[in-house]
C-alpha cells in the first residue's frame, strides 16, 4: 500500500509546479514582446515587484541586451518558446496521480516535453554560438554555465528516454527529475532576482551574475526533495550507488587536496605557481588558510565515509567537524572579497552560499543520526557537495583555452564545479545508473580511499 505524501510536501510541490507552469506559459510570449519592442511579461513583473531601474540597469547594458537578442533572435525565440512549452508540459509529468490514472496522457505529454526540451536546448546553443561570451551582459562565466546546463539537460533527457525504453521506470523518474532541475533554474532565477533586488543594492545584471553560481545546486536539491518527499510515495526509489568510478574519485581527491592547499594556503602568502598569469586581486585572501587546511583534511575523509553512508550509516563526528570548519573558512573568505565587478559578485555569492550550505549539511548530520532512508540520501548529497574543489584544476585548464581573464576563469570554475557535484550527488543518492559505472553498489565495508 502506497503512503501518500504529507500535506506539507503536497503543498510545497504544488506551489513549485505552479510557479514553473506559470513561468513557462509567460515565456511563450517572449518572441512577440521582442518583435513589438516591448519588455517581456517576466521583465514587467520584475520591474513592478522591485523597480524599473533594477531591470533596466545602465543604458549600455540595455543596448547590449537588445543587440544580442536581435542578432540571435531565432535562437532565443526557439529557446524561450519551446522552453516555456517544455517547462509547462514537464510540470504535468510530476503529478503522480496523472501517471497512475491516465498513463496514455502521461506518455503523450512526455513526448511533447521531450521534443520541446530538445528544441529549446538547440535554440539555446544556437543563440550562445552566435553571441560571443564577451558580449554576455551577466559575464562570461554566466555564458559558460548556460553551455554546460544545455549539455547536461540533453544528457539527462537522453538517459531518461533510454531508461524508459528499457522499462527501467525508477531510473527514468530520476533522470527526468534531474532534467527538470535544469528547467527549473529559469523560474528560480527570476524569483531570486526579485529577492536580491529587495535585499541588496544590485541591478538585474549583477544579480544574475551572482545567482548563476548558485542556481544549479539549488534546483538539484529542490528535485532531490521532490524525489524523497513525493516521488518515493509513488514508487520505491533505487538504492544509492556511486556515480563515478572509485579510481576516478581517488584521483580527484588527491588533485583536490593539492589544489586547495595551493589556492588557500600557499598562493595568498606569495607562493603562487600561477603568479605569472594572474594578479593579486584573483588570489584568495590570507584568511583562507582555515578553509584550505580543513578542506584538505576533509576530502580523503569523504572518500572513507562514502561506502558507509551508502549503506545507511551516519557520518563520523570528525568528518562533520571538518565540514563545519570548512564552512566557517568559506564564510571568512566571503567577508574579505571586495569590489563590484561581475566576477567579484559571483565569488561573494559562491563563498557565502557554499559556506552556508556546508554548515547546514554538517549541523544536520550532527542532529539526525538514525538510518532513515531520507537521511541517507541527504548525507550523500552533502558528501558529494564537499568534493566540489576536486575539479577546479581540470575546469580551469579547460576554460584557459578560451583566452578569458584569470578572474573570469576563476568565476567559471566555481560555477561549473559546484553544479557538477550537485548533479553527481543526485545521481549517487538516487542510484541512477551512469554509463561506464557498475550498476550495483558493492555491499561491503571496504573504503574507496
């Protein structure tokens, strides 16, 4: 007998889906607004809730936006129209009662969602291809995040379709939830723009630059909550399993330890191996030593914890204390970052959000010590969240090929890496089989370290 979701879960899920559906319908009119030379409905609503000055920004920025959208009109029109249709269709797919009572309608709407999502992502990539990253009004790192998001949306969608063709319904639900996380970043960005406009002295361009760093992890965690609070009441979830091979994780951890010690401990005190490439304004402040030392000790601990947590055991107290220390170190770094450039804003948003989220993971781990399935999944998400710095160097080397400035590459690195491990945390927590990774979790006490 299925256990229905709690009243709170149903209410929050309904509000989230309603927000997504309304935003999707509003997005359908975007090309018409551009042709008429009018603000979009979303922009009009943002201006009404905050102020016209918040939306308009400075005149040069507005002119650049108009130029970008005129040049890439077909791409951005396809993206907004089909993206709005995809978002509206996908909201219906996350109503469990619809799937159970009207399976044919569920499949029909699913086909619409698949086709419109593919078209929307092709439109997005066409627009990004035509529009140089240097012309992105919210920064080049924002453009890099859009590229990666489009690619991961198509990847999740492809794996969802592949799963349902093999009749792997639970894996299909997980991949569709991860794809929905990507689509949710659009309405979440607009909602959080309003919140930032109320609380901080930033304009829309600056708010977007900061929020771009945090959006993907937030959206992934929202859909993780849906999987646990609503999806699990509709059908049993898959058992957790690693999303990356053990050898790859070990290599990343050692690379991450070297990276954080260099960036947080050596470089701020003049021992910077990259001094020929970047200036002092790109280096972390001197107070970053706390974050660097605690993170360097935390990374191998996370590998040792992962096999036990996959089996339902709580994290050790030492690991949770290291997470708390790393979180406090991140918040100290955020307090030392000055400047109002888009990159400075992105860095501040990252260190504040990453520090606060890590602190929440550690405090929750100390409070909830049972073997409840829900706690297991959230612990896995927290563990994978802590692995974020391990891919900084590979991402930096890749973005270095673009010829961007050191400050922009640094912003892009923290943006892409956090989204990547939120994504992999979801895959691990909900047992979705990744290509090239064994489909079962070894039920042993052996460490991956």
